[in-house]
C-alpha cells in the first residue's frame, strides 16, 4: 500500500507517483581478525527491471494506492518512489 506524505508524515495531494524497481547484487566480503570474523556488504545495481506511475490520494482510494508487479526472477530488488517533478 502506498501513501503520499510530506516530511512531517502528513498526507499530501499527489495525483500520481513515479516508481522504479531496481535489481541489486550483493557481495559479501569476510575478514578475520585475531579473535573474530567480520564482514562487509557491497551493493551493485544491475538495472531497472520495471518503472511507471501509480495514482495516489484520490477521493476513491482514501490517499492510498496498490502497486502490482509482474512475476520476478529470484534475486534482490529495491523499489524506489521518486519525487514529483515540476
């Protein structure tokens, strides 16, 4: 469920919200110290797999919208909601 809000978490008017789905690759790097193991994760974007607009904050949906995506292959993805332009 998506809702358009401002920095104070107040609902704001927005007819549409831009979004994009980005596939990510995560690499884990392990290191050994004297007594312990440690790791770090590096994230790499593999590309935009889908994008579009979704309507929000209309009277009929009470300020919320649902985004439905096609089936995705196994992996890690992030959904970015982009600010209104203009």
